[in-house]
């Protein structure tokens, strides 16, 4: 990725914006280092074609746990056919929320297969979903993906401080967003994280009404909050996040 940037957005659903090309162009023109995650491998070819020549944007191959269903073995097979085309993997993981708990066993099986493939390949950077399943997600990572074989970035982490501590010991990073700061629990979690494990995201377009410029405004607000939280200048924040990103990308 480019060395000079204004913001880092390591989890944005570019293909879910009303105008995907416009969202990509906004990241490029705004010098926003962006990872465009996908929710299904069926979306990969279009994402890859639109993003592969960009300076600030990368495409990420995903299989979202909320979409796991009876057809997911075929989805996993398709995922593996594209696996070699990118080092960015996401959105993957598990979700044990009430709407998705009925598929959690299949979610875990698929997530474990993805972790095994990442460990065998080496060098992958994963954006991982862990809603109401942080311990199972972290245990699978600990078992199947050694730190030397890949990097895990926990997207919008909602686990406990103790679970965050487990993740830190495993070498995980955390991509945080402005909506996490809207709750006391989210603020306390972010404040508990070592500054060298924090990266930033929007999870756009969710919460931004399908507007890429609104996602940029979210990043601006988030950076202001982190500057206050860490008592650093804007340049100091960018320097810390740049070091974190370099370490996360290995």
C-alpha cells in the first residue's frame, strides 16, 4: 500500500455502496488506505477487476458468517478457487447473534477451514468478525493460525476486556470505528487496547447511508476522538497508525 495517506479504513464494503466505483474513487482521491471486504466469494471477480490497479485500495476475499447457509460448502469451494489472488481475507469469522446462532456450527467449520488454508499459505491478512463468539474465534485462531503464518485484525470487536487480552496475547490487531465510541462499553474497550494494536475502519456503508463522503467524515470524527483519547497530535496519531499498519501487514 502507498506510504502517504490521510486515513486508514481496513474494513469497508465498497461493493455495497450505491455507487461502488464512486466509493473506490473517493478512497483513491482522498488517499484513504482502504481494504474493500466482501461478504461472498461470488462478489470477488468484480471487486478484483475494479480495484486491482488502485494505489490506495485493496480487495479482500470474504465469506461472511451471517450468510452461511445450506449452500455454503459450494461457497467455500469457490472461495478457495480465488484464494491465491489476494493476501487480504475478509470478512470471515463467526456470529452467534440470535438471528444466526442456528448456523454457528457450520460457521465454525467454515472458519476453521479458512484458517487452515491461511496457515498453509502464509502471509494472509484477515479481517475477522466475532460477534457473540469471541472466545470460539480466538480459540480457533490460537489452534490453527500461528502468528508467524498470518495476521488477524478483529473487526468491530465486541468481546470482553478479558477476551481482548487473549487476542492481544495471540498477536491480533483491532480495527475500531466511530460507532464503538457511542457506548460506554465500546469506549472502555478501545481505551484498554495497547495503542500499537489499534487500526481504524468504517464498516461503510453501514451507518453512512450509502455515501462514501459520509464514511470519510466518520473517519475524521474517529481520528479526533483517538487524538483526545491518546493525548497525541494529528501527526502523532498518523505516525502511530502507520507503524501499526506496517506491523500488521508484516
